[in-house]
C-alpha cells in the first residue's frame, strides 16, 4: 500500500485531554471523586484556512472564527475541509455562504451520484473516490461533496478517500496555481480523485488476470469471484462515467465565467485521464462478461463430459445385464425340463418309455441351443 494511501487511513488528532484529577487516598479521606465527564466529540472539521495571492494567511480551529476572519480579509479565499459533519455544522456553513438547500441536503444525506450543478455563483460537485484494498482485494468507495464559490471552497467527505491533506499541501507548494482561485482548488481535487483511480485500475486488472487463470484451471469457486468482481466494476463505472459529463460541464462554462486559460489546460488534462480510466473500466466489464461466458461454456462441457461418462457406464451396465439375463434364460430351460421329469408321478407318458431319458436330454439341448442362437443374433451375447 502506498504512503499516500496510508496517510489517508491515519486517524485525525484528538484534542488534548485535561490532566486527570487525583483520586482520593488514605491521606485525603475527604476528597470526593470527580464526576465522570462525557466524552468529547471529535470535531468534523479537518482544516480551515484563509488564502490570499496563493499563500496561507491564517489557520482557524472553528467555523465561527473562519467566518469572521474571511469578512475581515477582502480578496481572500476560505478553504474548509469537513469529514462527516453534523447537521448543525453544515447548516452554519450553508447560512454563512448562502448555499442552496438542495445541495446542502445532498451533502448531508450522501449516497449521491457523481454530478455537477450550479446554484447561482456556487458550483456543487459530487465525486466518488476509490481506493484498492490490497488485503481483501476489494475496492472501497467514498463520497466527496465540493462547494465552490467566488471566495470559498468547502469539501465534505463521507469516507476515507481522497487524501485532501495531500491536495492542500500540493496547492500550498504551488502558489502560482493556488492564486488562480477556488477553481484551481477544484481542479486539484478532481486531479487527485482521477489519479487515485490508477491503483484501483491496476488492482482490478490483476484480479481479472487471476480469474482468467482460475477459469481455465477448473476452480469451482471462480463463478462467485467473477460475480463479486463484476459488481465492483459496475460500481467503478458509476463512479467514473459521470466524470466526463462533469468535466464537459466545467469546460462549457470556461468562456462565460472567465476561467483562466492555464487552468483550462489543466482541466483538459484531467479530462484525458478520466476518459482513459473510463475506457479501461468499460474494458474490464466486457472482459468479465466474456470470462463469464467462457466459464459457463467450460462448466457445460464438463457437465456434458460427466453425463457422457455416466451414459457410457449405464450402457456398459445394460450390456452386462443382457448377458446375465441371456445365460439365466438358457440355464432355466434344462432346469425346467429336468424339474418336470423329476416329479415321479405314476401316470406319466414318458415315464416307462425306453427313449425317455435321451429325449429329455435332447430337448434340453435343443431349447438351450435355440435360446443361444436367438440371443446371439440380438447381440445379447
């Protein structure tokens, strides 16, 4: 797992706890134990800072302080990052920056499709970031909501990805790009999300190669893995396909909203990368469909081979039964004749006959030979 992904998984720093009060001892019998304090909820805001001319001018620990300082610094830009904010926190931001209630509801509820919407001077962008989990060989998706206004950028994350701390560091190290305004921050976030798809594409491609090997290796569990990976690829498509429409929508507003020409080049580069990712993901889905078809064919051939072997075994068993039945019938004929002549009744036509015994033997031989000829002609023997 890359260092960038490890940083994304690190927990946020918690506020320092006040020193615990001393517990009562034998030397302090009258000291009462302090009441247990409720746990302090970790604030959802990650970082709030003001920027001017591409440089950070202040960092704040609360939303209220950020709002006040932004009013006191005309020409500056606020960049506020929030992770799973409470309703009160999000509503306070919405009231301060006059965010549309529909976009605020989307950011609060999450589970939105990637999209680009404009409410007056404010852009509302929904992205779905992804990361590949090496241990479980699964794709983890996270949702990111971005509000971009004339003098502010607000990000609301629902999940671990993407690593916006790295985005902030990257932009702060490039003041010439950062001073181009909130649109430059939006570009950097889009670029990070799209670049984050590259490890996922590589991981899924490796999974597809493994599945191809398992299919032709006859692994009986491969069908389930094909199904699970197909579902992940479908989710990946839902995350990447709308990116082209989002970037086309941004490009359509270049002239109207006076987007910097250099920034336009950066956005076109992101669009090229997004198109490449989309094509790769579409190729994965087609490959999995073909693999599923091949697997079904191989399973059908295996079943046909098993049925053929079963039929051959049944045919051989039938042939043996025919032989046994034929010899049983042949041997039954002399037994029947011998049984009849062995009754020893007083009044039997052939009992006192001189040729009775040879006749019985001849009759047995004729019947046996006749049955043998009949069964032989029918290929029972």
